[in-house]
C-alpha cells in the first residue's frame, strides 16, 4: 500500500538533494548557471530563513510575479519550508485583474521581476499592505508603485544572501497542508484562488510520470509559463520527482521550438492550446526529425493536423484532461497503437480519482455515450483542491452533491475513454489561457465612453478550436463613440495582453433577463458579423511587456 505521509514538495526537494546531490537538474535557455538538486534544497533553505527573519509566519501569503527563472522555483520551496503559502501570479496580469488578486490574497511579501513591477501602476491595493517587496533580476526602484508603497524594498541577491547557510524554520508539512493559492479565471465573477494542498501538487507529478513513463534518463523541455500548473507541476516538479533534467526557457516560440528541443536533447515536452498547431504551421525543415523527442503531451489535438504532426516530426502525442482544482484525472495511453483521436482525453487515473458524466441540471448519471458534464472526486485525502480562498459560496457551488463540477461537456465511449466536447461555463479559451468574460467587461465598463459591454468568445479559422475575444459595446449616452484603436490601447494598459479583444462591435442595447443578467446566446450565435471590427484589419499588435 502506498505511503502518502511524505507526499509534499518539501520532502521531495530534501530527499532528492540527499539522493542526487550536485547532479544537474535544471538548465536555462537564458544561459543562467545550471541548478543542481542540492543547490535547489540549499538555496530554498536560505529563502525560508530569510522570509522568517522578515516576519513571515505560517499561513502568510507570499505573492510572486516572476518569469521562468530559477528564483521562481527556489522562492516557491522556500515559502513552503517556512509554512507560508505560495501565490504565483500570471506575469501578464495588470490593472483590475492584478488588483483583485492582490486584494484577495493580502500578501505579507511580494516577489516581483524588475521588468514586471509596472504591472502594479494602475492597481489600488485597498486593505492589502505588503510589508516586503523583493525585486528579482534588476535593481530595486527608488520608489515602488503606490499599491506597494508600504513595503520595504530589497534586491533578491541581498535577500537570499542574508540567510545563506542558515537553518530554515522547523516546519514539517503534511500532504493535507495548504501549500499554495493559484488563481483560475472566473466565469461570472472575478478569478478564484484555488487552495492547493501539498498532496495535490505532488500527485500532479506522480500522475504525469506514470502517464509519460518519465525516468532519470529523460530531458524535459519546458517552454510554458511555470505560474501555471502544467508548466510547474506536470512538467518541472514531475521531472524533479523522477530525477530527470529540465531545460527551461522564458517563453514559447514556434520558430525556436525545434531548434531548442534539438539543442537541449529533449526527450519530452508539453504543448497546450494552439501551441502545437503553431509549431505545425512552421515551414517544414530537413531537421524536423533530428530531435530526440519520444513524446509530446498536448491538448487539444485536432484531427485536421494531429496525425500529420506525428508523421512530420516522428513523435507521439499524449492527451489528457486536467484543471487546477482537480489535478489530472484523465490520461491517454502512450502505448496505444491506434491513431491519435482528437479530443480523446483518455482513461481515468483510477487509483486516485472517480468520474461521472452527469446531467448538468440534476447531476444524475447519464448512460455511456451521452454527452453531459464531467464530475470528479478524489479517492485520496489531501490530493485535491480544498476550495476557493475567501470564496465559500464558490466552493459550495463547485462541490454540489459531493462531486466537483468541471463545467466541461464530455462523453465516455465503449472502451472507457473520455472525450472532451466543449465548455459549459461562460469562459473564453485563448492561446492556452482561460479568460473571464466578467473581468474583461469590468475593464471595458470603466471607460467613460462606454455604458455597458458583453464579452464573448468567437471561433475563427486557424484558432485550433480555441476562441478569440469579442467585445460588444453600448456607447455611453451623450458621449462620442470611442475610437477602436484608442479603446484597445486603454485595454492593453489594464488587462493581460491575451485578454485584449480582437473583435469589437457597437450595439444600441444588450438583451437581459428579468433579473438583469446578460443574455449572450444570440451574440455567440451571431459571432463575427458585417458590423464587427477586427483589430487585425489595421495590423494592431498588443505589445509584450
């Protein structure tokens, strides 16, 4: 019988350091020095001691707005070693989106990339008052943004060095201990902070390694952001658990993807959303099969290009299904001789999860083959999310009738495989990101020339089954209609670049229910119309920070 007592990332880091010592664990596309298993443990000890010296205690939140670099991972484990709660933030967030998360988690300390500090410029911290601000990869500012004005500012190097060699606090987490809060986009409200126990984080790695057959001989190429569970737990900490090497780059580029996989001798990697289609759409090269890749974990896979991708690059796809809240309950079979089936998420990871396809209105189970909502519950305590931080009503709503409701439509076939069909929730999926229509609407509705708005996802050719963001806008009475480009500039300063609408359409009024809720069905059905403006028609690009 499996012993789950030490299913924590803290135990994992210490045990691997003792077993593998100065063996190289992670290399970096930036050319930064490699990180060994022992150095990872040693440096995270220093961070734990430094945080404790600055007054961080158990259950304090430490917010991180840091890119794909060693400091992110070292800080994560250091936070956990002192019993605090790790709160990674999407590095694209700014304005209203970032403001909600800052106010919700009320961090004791903020760790931020120097290049990302201006994300706080249009943020009102409210009652949140961080006491410390640690700046990574750059010099501390002479004056932090107003939202962080209460914080004492330090450079990461001085912060870490201040406790080098010191013994960290004697904190021993269990699998049930809350280790982190990761925000996932809301659908009818602001982003929800998912409470993640250690066991939940650890199980991501266990499931990933079992499904992929990951061993110490593998090299995981990671180009996805590690503030998301896929990059962080399904790839990085899974590889650490297996004793494998990781090559981490700052961001994904379809044009660099093949060359980087070849250069680092990657044997496995993950591609999410439209990423695999972007790679497939690059020009064929004589080097297409010069890599050592044996497996690519990717969702969704399209029947239009899935098999052609495998044939061109000589590599096997592996699909699955997962969420921040529930982990990865479904995995494909990497040894399945059948051709790839688009949207087939695979089989239940039965030692750890129980699944049901249910009527979304009643939660009653549906017969095999019928499409319904995917419901999930765990078999092992401490290995599933523990609800939403400071949102008890959202937790109760998601956990109806003793099942976690994914909001996703699926079906099960005669072989027991689950197939993803579509989303039930009002959430937009674009470029691998979940976008809350509600949050985009809040930004738009704050514009003085806008009375109200409705934001929807519209499918367009070449989006790989994902959607583009369309804003339907009612102009404010007595105001001139806002210029399209000026509106997008306004959005770009206040929301993540992936959430900035591509399409804009003005309308006289929005249809609503008797209780005042927006009716979006007709807007979705209409999609892109002859009255819709497309930012690509003028070559508008949202600048990357």
